[in-house]
C-alpha cells in the first residue's frame, strides 16, 4: 500500500467504493486523512466503514469543509451530466481528482510509463511489465488494467510505475507527467462521457500535456485521429516516436517482413511471438519495444520477453486447439473496432458475436465478412447484428452464449475446414447477460474446455 501522507489532516470525500475506491480509503486513512465515503452499494459502504471511513451521502455533507473529492473513474463529472457529488464539489470549489493523482503525489521520484488508447492498452501495459520483470527491473503494473495504484508498493528513483490509463482516469490526473507516454490509437468510444469525439480525443491526449524536453512520446499512426495527434505534438518538447503495426513508411518503428524495422533495418523478428498475432498486436509490440528501449533496457532482453509473453486472458486468448480447430476467447472486444482486430487474424471463422451493442453496431466490419464461415448471434443485439449480416454471412440466432458455443463447436467439427477458428469476439458490451467481459470470457472458456474434452458420444476423451 502507498499511504497518502501528503493528505494528512485533510478531509476527503471518496465517491465510489469498488476496488480502487476501497484501496483509496485505506491509503488515505493510513496517511492520516479524515475520510468520508459513499457508494450506492450497501456492502461496499460497510466495507469502507470497517476501514475507518465515515459513511455519508453526498447531499448530507458540508462541502465547504471538504478539501478534495476523490471520484471513481466510472462516475461522470461532466457528461452526459455530472453526478450529484461532482456537481456539489464544483459548486463549492472542491478539486476533483482520482487515485492516480494521489499516488503520484506520494512517489514523485519514481519513473512513470503511461499507456492509453482505445484498444490494445492492456496488452501493451502487461507486455511492458513482462519486459521489466524479465530485465530484473523494479516496477509495479496496473491502473485501469486491474490493480489499484494505491495498492502498489511505494517506489523511489530506482522504480517504475507502468500505468494503463483510461480517458476517465486521465481527466482526473492533472499533474501526470510521464517520462514515457504512449497513445496507441483512437476510435470513437465513450462519446457520451466526453461530449463527443473531440472531447474524447482531448481526454486521451492529456497523457502528453505535462511532458518536457527529456520525455518520450510514442504515438501509433495506424488510424487517422492518432496520426493527427502525432502531428500536433511533433512541435512540442517531448521526443516523438511514431510507431506502426503495418509497413508504414511514415513511422519511426514499423512492422515489415515479420520484423520490427527502424531506420530501414530490422531490429526484432516477431515471428516467434505467438501470442501477438495481427497488425494491432504488432503495433502493441512496437510500442513496448520503443518504451523499453527508451527506459534503457537492452534489445536482446526485450526480444526474450516478447517471445515468452503469455498474453492476456480474454484478449485473443487461445483457449485450446483441438482437431485442427482453434478456440479463441476475445471477450474483451466490446466494440467493432476491437473485433476487427481479431477478425483480421483468422480465416475461416465461426464467429460468436452480440451483447449490448455500441454505436454503429457491426457495420464497420463488412470488409471482414468474407472471412466468416458462419456467425452465431447472442444477446440484445442479436437481431440487429443479423440484419447487418443479411445474406452476406450465414448466421444463427442463438440467444445465449452457451447455445452459441455448442452450435459453433459442432458445425466446426462437422465441416473440418483447414485453419478453422471458433472465435468469441462479441463487438458488444456484456452487460445484458453478464456482469462484465471477464465473466463472459470465463463462461466461454469453461464451455470450450468441456466440449473439447468430450467425444462425439458425450464421453470424456482418453
């Protein structure tokens, strides 16, 4: 834990008591602050109370006596409309920050590598962490990836915080000044929370706002919006490195001929990196390579770590390969842009898709329809996805994930096509049928393993 000693004697209100909120309560109390806290969930309130927080609803608080509002990133403070706690804090002139801001205040000497982007940031963050571990360097890895930052160990000048940061977190971290900052890509997402695409881009580019001459900015240029960001920051102080998962001549580090190439020379073959398929993962590898070289890690160590990287659950996770069929769990693909990345890696595909649709549905995926042998549709969006597929892709309305996995498995086994992949890449959120994408992916994995361990007659394989 990182105790928040800099807030000793201060009165802070913590709104939202999930994992990061409860870690924030503990760190503030340990550091000597007076903590008021609230969450709509009674069990979470009770848990905060056991950590010595005073439980108080936002409308019962004298905001003139509050020094900071610590807001969970998932709670809106601007669009589509501010939460009452945020509205009352603003009216009283109370600063609104997040847990990352608290962490930075306590560990000013540690190096920070910050990673953001619409897609790929978790894989890139975990890969950089894996490289640091392989190199024997002291680091803590987390943020939006899962581990609350105030649960980290305190690090000094010999340590590095490797932080995945969402657009929500970036808005709540005004003093962020990472030595190495990465923007992987930008595509429309969370537009309701940022008042449109311009606000979303502004939130993402805050990752570079406080960088100075000695810092490094790494920007993916494989999409129009991120490439435009690179042009804007090119004249600023940070050292800029453009990266690409394709053979893009405008990039300083790009993927070409199965290798990462810099200044026209191959610097790392990605052929042995089996857990990083597709252009998007080639870009992720380029970002990690560039960041770790900027951090002083030897190229041979980076290569060793990239080749041994196990990948992340629910992100093109190879669950198993049986009878010539790959079973891939890409439950994290909650929008069309993320699903596109998986659809571009496999052919032919038995595709499981659907859930709570994002804006635009799956219309952007039409160029990949020829790769899809059959689609198995689930959740709230099953009907609308079916309309988009139309006559271009044979599809079955399955309703539930269990039925879809069963139907896809049996069709793939019956047709026995070379290179077949049974792919869960929903292109939709999970909330209509599951608590989160992790639960959806776990269900998929469990059923796949059950089916692939059974013979056609329903008996376990020897």
